[in-house]
């Protein structure tokens, strides 16, 4: 007989909100960004404004993404124990052991899944990298945007980058960042589903309702 499961509120509303805003923003930014770089549909009338609309939607999604990242950054200071920086950055011996155990599990060297109420140390480490990738996408995106907009906001958020890196290099790494985020999204969905099937803790549903079901094997 399995251990009794306890319902734990892991993901607060701001965490869930920013997660889905990021999902929406990244999908829209990827589609419109790919079009801007490689137009796959062309206007046949002077009244059409395909590229203009694509750029407008891209920039609107970029501001939404920026706001979402700022909120999540702030919540990493004021949120619960599962949302804070301490859960994302391995800094205790227990977290480092959890990190090693999780790597063994993902490399099929261990059958024990990495139990945790919030993020495992491995997941936190990966999410920290993704957060830095978010920052790069924002800065490089506004660097490209500043070429045409030239506003105080775009200059402060990324316009200065053109004084450090060649424009085409920024553009290349901005596109590569998009592909990295899409690859992460696919791996993220698969790993979430796989862990849910192993742990039976409602991890996939928790990003909607915030609750997970734990048995006490998870480290606190």
C-alpha cells in the first residue's frame, strides 16, 4: 500500500500566471520572429501590411514578455519557498546531492526519480539558465528594435548592445536563442509528463491549480 499523499500548495498565482504569459509570448514571438527573419508570405496589394502587422505583434508580445519576466524576477524575492531564488540556485549540500541524483535519473543510471515539492535542484539549475536566456532575448531584441524605434526605453533595454557586438552577431544569437527556448519547451513538456507518470504527484496539473500531491519523500 502506498503512503498517504498530502495536498501541498506549491505554485502561487504569480508563478502560474507568468509561466503561461511566457508560453504565450514565446509562441507568438517565435512565429512572428521567424517570419520577420524569413518571410513565408508576401503582400500582393499595396493595401496589405503583412510585415508591418508581424512586427507590431512581435513588439507587443515582447513588451508582454518583458513585464512577465520582471514580475517573476520580483516574485523570486517575495514568493513562497518554492518560488524564491534559493530554490533555483543550488547552495546547500542537500541540493547538490539532489542535483547529482537527478542527473543520474535522467541518464538512466538510477531508477529513483528526483522527488521535490517545488523544483528539484536540477530543474532549478536549468530554469536559472533559461531565465538568463530570457534576459538575453530581451536585451538583444530591444537592441534590434532600437534600430528603428530609437526610444529611451529601447535604448536603455538593449540599444547599447550594438556598441559592444556587431549587429549581425546580435541577430544571429537572438535567433539561436529562439531555437534554444523551443527545444527547452519540448524537453520541458516531456520531462514533466514523464515525472508525473513516475511520481504520480500531479505535477502536470499543478501549473494550472498550483497544488501537488506529496508523500513525504520530497525534501523540504
